[in-house]
C-alpha cells in the first residue's frame, strides 16, 4: 500500500506521525494534504530513513546534488560530500552521476545516507546506451524503464522524470526562438531521442508503466522541467508553460493512482517574475509541492551563483515553493568540490530559513530570537550554535582574536552593544 492509499483511508502511518511531530502540525491535516497531493513524504519501501515532509504548511526543504562525471570519479570524495550535506543540514541528496561505476556509487550512497535520496535515471540509461549502442538515440524504451526500476529496487526515494517534454512542447520550443533552447540535461537527451526516432517521449507515452512501477515501490515522481529557462530572456515563455500544463495533467493522473508527485521548476528567472512563476505552477499543477533550482535571478553570477540562487530561492519559497535545489559556486563551471558543496548547502539553508520566517513557520523565527538574545548578552558560544556554519564562525573569530574576550575584533572596546548596556543599565555601586 502506498502512502497516499493509507492517507486516503485516514490511516496515520508512522511516517506521517513522525513528520507531523517534527513539523509541529496536526497529523490528520498532514494526512489529508498527502491524500490531496499537496504534500509528500518521499520514502521508498526499501529505504530505511527518517521521513521528511515536503509541501503545504511544512518548513522549506533543501536538496543537494552530488555525483561523478567522466572527468572525475572518486567515490571517497562523493561520500565526503554526503557527510558535508548531512552536517550542514540538507534534507535530501540527489545522485547525478554519469561517470564510473554509477550503480556501485548509488549502492554505497543508499547504505550510508540518512537522508532522502533522489536520482535522474535517464542519465544512467543514456550512458549505458552510448556504451553499448554508440548512440543516445538508440536507447530502447525498455532500456530506460529497466534503469528506472533498478533505481527503485536500490531504494531510491524519488526520481526526476521529464515526462512533460512532449512533441507539442518541442514544436512550441522551435517557434519560441529561445536564446538557450534546453539546458536540462535530461530534457536534451529526450529531445535528441524523440527527434532521431520520430516518436513521442517514452516517459509520456508509457506514463501508465511509470505509474505502475512507482506504486510497486512507493516511489515519488519528481516531474522534471525539461524546458526550464536557462537564461533570463527565456523565462516564463510559452514553451515553459506548455510543458507545465502537461505536468499538471500528469500530476493529477498520478494522484488518482496513489502515486506521490513533486513538480520541478525554473531555472533562471528575473527577480520580478519569481513570485509569478510560483503562482502559475501552483495553479496549473493543482497545488502540488514545487521544487525549484534556485531560481537564479541573474545570468552573470558565475563563481557566485549560490548567492544568485539564494536570492531567488528566498523569494520563491516565501511565495510558496516547497523544496529548493541548492546551487554551488561551481555552477556552470565545473564539478563542485567539498568547499563548493558546503557553500551551496549553507546558502540554500539560509534562503529556506528566511522564507520560512515569511511563511510564519514558528520554529524559524524562534532561532532568530535565540540568536538576538545571545548577541545581546555577548554570548559567543550561543551565537555560534545558532549560526548555519559554526566552523566558519569559529575560524573567523580565531583568525583575528579580540583583545577583550566578550566583543569582536571589528569594534573591540567600542562595541555598540556593550556601550549601550553600560549607559542604560549601569552596575550598582
């Protein structure tokens, strides 16, 4: 029985109870939202992890991408990236590997990760097809679905499937005249396959097969945005919306068949269009949880794209996005290293937290209340404990230690907090 089936029957499962307790929400209300497709708890039947909830009324969650490429294959480094993601508070991990023994890495990740794990199966299907057939386009439908089921058998909790990239959407793309036609790797693979084979998207054409497989493992579908904008000029265009309409239709079919769904979104979006994009998605996709890559609010942030994404992510989540995919400083440049992963997770956590304050999530503002009181009392250990990167704060403080221990080395003896406290509340003689 899938989680949605249980929720529709009014059963409060252990996963629902745990998430409700962690989020301080009513478990019955959470079950009703899951039954309606407004919230999800991605958890494969064969993956023993603490459940995490994504959706309406819940705190904003963040995902961190790791994985190998042909240019660098190091299982040890990828496991270190996992450890960093766990340490700094990621809620989910996606393995986007395309290099080396990808299943071996995934198996290792599934055993070690205490977090929800997602993948993009078409990456592995395409790599195998290129190795065995010499061409992406020669991948068979069975090749693709066999890999998807393999991921599900391995315990993957959610998979990105670009099922909304239809022939009609490709025609819309051709007419649109985009600057960057498709920047989604999965979307690009499918477009090449569809054009070469003159056939409809196999994920769309065989959606019933995808639904059946998802029910078998209680696999959550993350309906990918193959036509997400890759630059500001392409944002919120007809091609993007055409695909989004299809994703809404597919979400409804999945819900009717008791399969959980997340909708993926842009991408590169001008800051004045971020809220609009969230509202359009929620309207067209029946209020389903929305998972955004950033969004990045400028195309020119190379080396600092984690900042661009944090700005867009804050606005998106405050407007109703439920799940943020982190962006690292290495985005658009290279495979991220350990420091890049840490910077990406922390930036995304700050964005999610800031948005949760705006959403009225009680635990969010409580953290800031504690921080302000620790700051008032010049309690440095307390301040460090409330920060998103305690190690960095300690390193900064140790690098230029203050002469007087209760202040920082910037203001020193002229610390405003201490000065005002001395003036307003002089000690009794």
